[in-house]
C-alpha cells in the first residue's frame, strides 16, 4: 500500500468514515428489520408506504395523459400516449426549476407554480399521473398527503396537505373548468413502472431505485405482509415505497454527525445524506477541509481548500475524472505536490466507495424482501435512475461489485440493473392511465 493511501486510510478510520467500517450483513439485517417494522405500523425510520399500485398494468392505446415529474431540482411535464406497440410517445415536454429550490415559498405559490407549468397542456387529458418525489402518504383514491419535504426544498404549509386536491384548486384558479383525476406516485414507483415490460424481457420481479439529488427504493410486496392496513385484498400485491433515504440504523462517522447538523433538516434523511447527490459534494468538502486542519496537505493547498464555501457532487466527479485538469480541486492541487493530489484522491474515492457499499446494502435488502424466485434466465429487474448513480465516477461499478459478492454469490439472487429513458415520466403516465 502506498504511503498516500495509508495516510488517507488512517485519517478516514480515525473519523470512522471509511467504507471498511460498513458491515454489509449487519446493515442488511437492520434494513430488513426496519422494513418489517414499517410494514407492521411500528416505529421505524422506513415509512414503507403502500402505493395501491400494481407492478403490472394493461396500458390503454392512443389515449393521452398529462405526466408530471417533480423531484430534486427539476420539474418536467409532458403529454404522453402509448402506440399500438405500447411504445410511449412523449410530446410537448417542458422542463422547469422545481418550486422552492431557489427560495422559500408558500403553499399557494407552490401549487400555483405547478399549475402554470402545465397550463399549456391542461386540456390534453382529464387524467394526470404525478410523480412526486418526496415522502408522501398515498391514499386509497391515489391522492397523496405530503409527509415531509427533503432535498433541501423550502416550502411552507404543505406538510399534511393533499397534493392532488391542492393542484386541482390551483388549476381551476387558472380557468380550467374540468377537475382532473390525479394519481400521485413516487419517483421510484414511476421508475419501476417504466421498466415493466422493458424490451419484452422476462423478469422474476421489479425494484425501482433512485440515486440522484436524493435517494429512494421501492419493491413489490404481498398485501398479506402489510399488517398496518386492514383494507387490502390479502391475495394480491402492490408496490411499496420504502422511503429509504430516511434509514437511520446504519453506522455513521464523526463527520456524518457534524455534517448532519449543518443541513436544513438535522436528524432527518440520514441515509440520503451519506449517498445522494444533494449532499455528497458538501460531505467531500467537509472531509477534505478536516484533512486540511489535520495537516494532511501542504500549507498552500490546505489554505486554498479551506477557503472553499460550496462544493457540488458534479465538482467531485470533475476532480475524480480529471485530477490534473482545470477543475476547482485540480487547479488548487497544482499549487502543491503530487502527493497532495493522491492523498485527496484516495480520501474522496473511499467516500464514494462507502456510498456505493451503502447503495448495495439498500438494494440487497429490497431484493431479499421481494422474495422472488430468481434464476439467471429470469433475474430480478432493478430499474435504476439518477445522475449520481450513473455519472459519479466509480459509484455504479463499486456498487455492482458488492451486489455480485453479496446477492449473487451468497444468496443466489440474480439481478439485472437497467436504465429506461424518461422512466419516471413514462411511469407517471402509466399510473395516470391505469388508475
């Protein structure tokens, strides 16, 4: 092991931040315990929200629906229909900034903004599939009440409010007379639906997974195991939204605790803060600045890194791809020695590997709980979405390494990770058309 790697490893272990501190078996067991408690209605860090939506659907042909995808920093809307071959036709798609990202707004301003975003396509259909990517209690009528906002969204008075009902009020205020039938679903559920029947492949089951600005995961559960609901057909099944970003039973490091206190929602979304794009950049900056104070870098480099006040996950990826390029960290490191670059690279790489290992733990728990009869020819389909998962250097490949070791080698659970273009928008359209 190189001296640079030893230095990085010793530093991370001192703050309990290294990926080797994370035990897969222990954390998967904790995940499964929290899932079970959530399904039974006991106190749990996993909400385990019933969606009342099945993983299979007979999609009507050539019937338009308004599809909305609201989550993270972006808001998308479009008119969607499916042709005779069940291929999605997406028209009039528009992209906006998610209301409440740039500044704090009121409930009325939030729903008015959404209504104006879809104003041009409001007359296309009386049905709306609304992918709403925040913890939301789904009601039997397919509307949903917001549990809490995450991803640093700043909106007053929306918690506990019915999303579809309030959106209908806002649409009417714009002069649209017909009330819409609005189906609320999470982005992971929409992703899962977007993968059903993908390329006519045969899968044993489905998992929806998001790792972008935030993170979440869903799977298909037997109604008989959802003990907190007494109004379900026990012979049927439905998609369960785990709200896995809220998982709080994993071991956190000393810097995780410090970082959590600096966020808008301390004590909440602990797992999300350890792996998602909204937080990884800031976490890497805090870790690097702590290393500066501990004397790991030459003085000139340390002084420059300590001056940084903001750092994004995109900037992390820039450095990891081009440590000798023209990005912020690379330019700072040019003022020092090659040792500075290598120590910093090892530190950030191991933080990314910790996120990958935690990602594999999340997916492994969902795969085990799915209880699918998998085989190499009929794998479990993991529909994965999110720029952090696909774009952050090393994260996806490292996560697949742990999944191969744990799920396939130890449990003989076979899986395939797929990407579907516009999965959340397509899944929202399917939900709007079939419910």
